[in-house]
């Protein structure tokens, strides 16, 4: 009932402000914009991965040109952390406390993600599609309920290589070289998981290196001397190129398995020499834009059209572009699923309830994508591929 003493002017004011009072304030979201924060290595030892952020920004430009998400444009605020964990903490604090972003997206790197996740979870800010496959992030969701990985874990990938070795080369002698950090140790632990009680019998030598080492020549020589005919190489692109070159230089030709982080055609194989890289095996979950077999694929056509218009500086042979494109695409899927309620809680709910019908056009056939409150990982498998001197080819399942 309208009070008789309420003036018409006062009534008009109340009627105008009532809807605004009824609406809940949503951090980082307005009627026309949603702010997304990102910590990325545009400088430092992993600056090659800064292009992932560039690809994601370029994809969001396309979405914004198409009208955004329910009329809201995506404003990606990406800040350089130099791949330094202390800097990552500083950057993420700024994004959350000063920039007031709605969510974090694709923080790149194992160490940066490890550094920020306790703070992010205390603040209850969704950190969606962590840019790391370290098994430490595949934990009970109850422990870190606001952090969601995307790609299969490095440990799972190591298990895949073990399965392949047991099926195809059960009598092999395995030499292991790994980067002495969580990335390298995860791959080795995955191999141990897969080989089980055969690990100690089949592995003839295990060596590591530090990311500050100038060369790994001595380790390659030691693995050859140990009689290894399978070279399990858990590293990053710079060192993968070194091991390929050195193995060729000493005329050592084991079955060379390189983890997916280190085995990109660019910069690793091309830097080592494509002719020296023939036979390298790795795992992938995305289609290779350089493989003519995908030329007529609808998803690849969409990717190439996006590259032409929005990312003309991109290199199709560098997997960071297809990766960034796909991660941004997966983020858009979540935002669309969240609808008009872009509160942190509802975006999180959307991200952990992706149906198994979710499609990302650049993902390889046979790999399903889904999430649940009990299992945050959208992607739970990969495909083995082998380099033929020009490109990677899918191996029979």
C-alpha cells in the first residue's frame, strides 16, 4: 500500500531505485562487460608460452565482435608474471583486489599455479582451466574447490607411454632423462605407475637435469652407454631439441618418447632438425593445423578462418595457438552455460557441470570432455602420435 504521506516525487525516486536495490552486485560484471584476469609469462624463461594468452585474447576479440556473451563483452586483463611465483602472487592479488575481476582464467605454469592457489581459494575466486598438467592439481575438489585444471595430468600421460612400451616393446631397456621439478617427476611417476613391478627391471638408467644447465650432452651419452633402446625424455622444448640433436650426433637411435610439453614441432623439433626428429613419439589432444589430413575438417576450417582474421601473426606449427584458441573456446562454453547469472558461484557451477556432449572442434576424435562436482578434469585422455619428418601422425589406438 502506498503511504498517503509519500509525495509523488519521492515515490518516483523509490520506483526507480527499487530494481537496482533488488539486483545483487556481481564483482567484475556489468550490463556490458565481464572482466577476466590472467597471469601469464610474457617475459622470463617461459616467455614462449605468453603467446597462449595472445591467442586467447584474439579469440575473445572475435567473440566480442559477434556481440559478446549475452550482450556482455569479455575484457581479458592479462598481466606479466615473468614465470616467477612471487610475481604471480603479486599479479593475482592486483587482479582480484584492485582490478576486481570476476574470475581468473588460464594461469600458466605449474609453479605459478602452486604459488597462488591457496590465496585464490581463500578469496573464493574461480580459477578456471589452470595452465598446467601437474598431478598436484588433480586433487580432491574439496581441498581446492575454486581451482579447475583442464588438460590431462602429466602423470596420466606417463602411464600412456608405459602402456605403449609394455604392448609394443616388452623386452626393451629404458633410459630416462627428466627435468628435476614437478613436471619431470610427474612423468617419471606416471611411467612407474604404468610399468608397475617391471619398472626396476626395464629401466637401465635414470638421470635428471636442472633448467639452468647449459647442456644435457653428458646425460645422453650415459643413457646410450647404459644400453637403452627406449629413451623416455620428460622435459621442455629447449632441452628436447638438445637431446634430439645429441642422439643424432652420436648415431644413437632409440625409440625416442618425448612428453607433450617438450615435443612441439616448433620450437623443439624444428630447432633440432626435422630430419633428426623422425620417429619421435609423443601424446596430443588437439588436431595439428599443419596436417593436411585435417584440411577439410569443419573445426580446422573455423580455426584457420579465425587465424586469418584475428591472429595473422600466429604460426600454425606452434601448438600454443591451437591450445590458446581451444582454452578460450572452452571458457566461452562455461560463460554461456552460466547464462545471465555471472556470479562467481554460478560460473563455478557451470564449469564443474559440463555435460559429456560438450564439443571443442580442435580436440582430437575419441577424446570426450566433461566435468562433475566429483571430477573437475574436463579432459581425461590423449592420443599417441609419431613424427614422420614433416608432421605428427596419429598412431593406431
